[in-house]
């Protein structure tokens, strides 16, 4: 006997509200990303301006105006799924995509710091942001870097046809993690064993030039597993 998943009412409500056509657009999850950006951006900006007075209200509004972009894509023709995933499949796929996405973006970040060409032509833009970091720092990136991050995070779930509920949850979770990393505030219960903490990442941004991508940050499991790469040594040899 098939049991009704608790996710079925959520998926049915989304289909009624948005329609099946929305999920035929390849980048249908982007509104979820933008929604997280706006909600967390406004919340952290209030904290920055009103409580800790890290920046002025004018500066916060200027950062928001310049660094939030919504990109759209043309419709495709995938078949819309009528059924929801089971809770077990939902959780398993979400965790899998999060771990794989973090692994791929970690090594892309290493390349950005290990290659003088990639750093000077692409990643330099992100490191032009000076401390203290704000919630909007995460979105100061070169278009090539933005594209590579999207591919690292979302190409796999889209290629294998993951359920839209899983992809949207992945987008919301990932975007929330990235904005917290660049917020300047360490959060309790934040998985620092997998994701870089805000305090360490702020120290990382305080450095100039080609440096280790994990300088000042908590060590990631890919390094602990024996995947340490001597990025600083390669950068020094390039001088």
C-alpha cells in the first residue's frame, strides 16, 4: 500500500499556484535563489546598519542595487511530474547534491587561487571587496565565476532530472549557506565541518593577491581526506 508523502500537498499546491509550465523552464529554481537573497539580504542589512553599524543605510542600499541580478532562460520541454518524491528520496538527493556541489565549488575555488591567470582575470573581482564583508559580497563576482558556480551546483541535478522540489530545496539551502558565509556573522549550529564559516572567510578576503583558498578558514573534508594541494607553493613558483 502506497503511503501519501507529506511533501505531496506542498507539490500539489505549487502546481496549482505556478502551473506546470514554470517547471519546463530549465532554470526554474532561480526565483527561489533570488527570494533567499532578498530576504536574507534585507535581514542582514538591517543588522549591519541598525545594530552593529558596520555600514551606513545608504551604503547597504547601494550594494543591494548593484549586486542583485535575476537571469532568465528560455523554456524547454521537459515533462512535468505529477507526483512528489518520497521523503527518503528527497532527503537523500538533497544531501547528495549539497555534498557534490560543495566538493566541486571547493575545487573550482582552489583553481581560482592556484592559477595566476584565473585569479587575475576572473576571481580578482570577488576579492576587490574589502572587509568588513556584508551579505551582498557573495554576489560581487565575474560572469565567468558566476557561470562556473551555477554549473558546479546545478548541472548534475538538472541533467539527471531531479524532482523540482529537490532542486528548489537545493537552491534555497545552497544560497542561504553562501550568503551566511559572506555575512560577517558566525552562526550557531552552522556546519563548519562542511561549509566555511563567516569569520574565517572574512579573514580570507582580507588577504590580497594569490593566496590559499582556505587561508583563515576551517579545513574542509576534502583536505582532511588527503586532497591537500600546495597552492601557495605553485603561486610562488609562478613569480
